[in-house]
């Protein structure tokens, strides 16, 4: 039976979604790298892990990675540029020290993995297999492939296909491939990821960007440039989701590939916009650092918005943008 909204005589809309077999109470996920390993937020007042559909943990590599020189974050108009450089303690440490602590929560835990060669990605996927408390893997393919001249995996369909195929061979966990916007045609990369064995796609990662201090004439980041996130990138992300959804709905008939929209989300209306463009779920990153609105508020706003639109299920809105002719 559906619950009723307090004080209002209408049925509470169904916000539940399923991404590659991962069942979530609502479409809100926390984006990788903006939330540490999830345990830190137990100290933050007003945040409850169980309110969000899923938490994507910080990007994790095979071995401990020290990251880039400071400063690693520069504030710019409508967003931030970061160059963290994947600082993390390595997969074994994460599996041993963080995953057991996260098992107490009802939310779903997705491990975001990164590597500098196909074999490295393969080895991490192998180590995650059968770990209790990990519900899925998100693969960050925006890393340089050291064995092939340092070109990022996400920039080349062949490299994307090969790395995803290798990871797929190692794991039965739901496999989400995270796409970069820094490409000429994101659809070609989406296609390669699906052919390699992706169960779902998440997009977008940050947009390559740079900021210069005019007094010192130096870049504002220790690594000179980094990735832009926050509201500045939302319209880019909406378009990439739209393009990818159009491709999948027209050409990928035999397999259902859900999309997770990421980029500049701050409100319920932003989430509905991503869903209309073709996303089944979303991730919130940079705005979790600002906390203008709580997740609880966003969830209640989505329910109200759906009621206004006379929709009983959030799923009914996926890809329902009405295009101008
Ligand atoms: C400080 C910071 C660290 C990030 N680290 C990662 C990471 O480790 N792996 C990854 O796939 N994406 C990482 N991202 C990208 C976010 O997950 C997300 O794709 C991007 O920020 C766009 O969403 P947003 O505008 O809501 O932040 C990071 C973003 C930020 C701001």
C-alpha cells in the first residue's frame, strides 16, 4: 500500500529506482570524491546515510596514492575546480577499514575504482569480489593509461572497451562506467563501454578547466589545471545525458542500460531536469559541500513536484522531455 503525505490527501509518489539490480529507495546518490569514504559524514548534523539511495565512495586505486600538490581546490564562478589527484589509501585498506563500518547503513554502497593500466583495474575488481557490503562498482575511466603513452582511457573507444571487458571478466557485481565530458562524441565512448560489459553508465565526470591568479600570474591549482564541477557544468551534463539516452533508446534494444546523471545538482528541480533528459538516477557532489538544502528536503521537494505534475512514479518521467519541432 502506498503511504500518504502528512496532512495532504494524496498518495505519496513512488521514488524508488533500480540501477543494474541495485534497488534504491530514491534516485539520489552521493557522487564519488565529495564524501570521503562515507564514514566521515556520521559526524555531520542533519545528514542520515539511510536517506540517500546510494553512496559512491572516493576513487580508489590498487596502491596508496598521494595525490597532487596543493592547492587542490580553486573556487570559480558557479563552481569549483579540483585537482585532488586521486589521493587514497589503496583498495586493501578501504576494504578492511571502511567497508565493515558502512555495513550498518541501509543505503547501497558503490565502490569507485581507478587505475593506471588495464591490469590494475582488473586486479582491483578481483579484490572486491565477494566483499560483503559492496553493492556495485563505478569505474572512473578518466585516468591516464600509463602503458599506452598516458592517454586517458575515457578519450578512446578502443581503450574504454578493452578496460571494461577486462573488469567485466573479473566481477559479477553491477558495473557502472563513469564517462567524461571531455570528448568530442560521448556516444562513441558510451557504446564502447556497453559493448565491453557495462550494466549502467554515470555521467558526467568533471570538465577540464583552469584558473589563473592575475596578480601572481600563476595557476590557482598546484597541478596547474583540474576538473570543474558544480552548477556551472549542469547544462553540459544535461545535454550529455540527453545524447546518451537518445542513443541507447534507439540502438541498444537487447539490454537495458540505465543512466545516472551527475553535474551541478542542487535541488529537486535539477533532479527532475536530469530525469526528463533520460537519467534514471542522479549523483550529487559539489553541493553536498555547501549544504544549502538537506537531502531530506530535496526528497520531500521531489515528492511534491511529482504530485504537482500528477505523476505517481518518478520512473514515468525518464526521457520524457518534449522536444521542439
Ligand atoms: C573534490 C572532488 C573530488 C572528486 N573525486 C572524484 C573521484 O575520486 N572519482 C570520480 O569518479 N569522480 C570524482 N569527482 C567528480 C564527481 O564525482 C562528479 O562527477 C563531479 O564533481 C560533477 O558533479 P557535481 O557538479 O555534483 O560535483 C570529484 C569531484 C570533486 C569536486
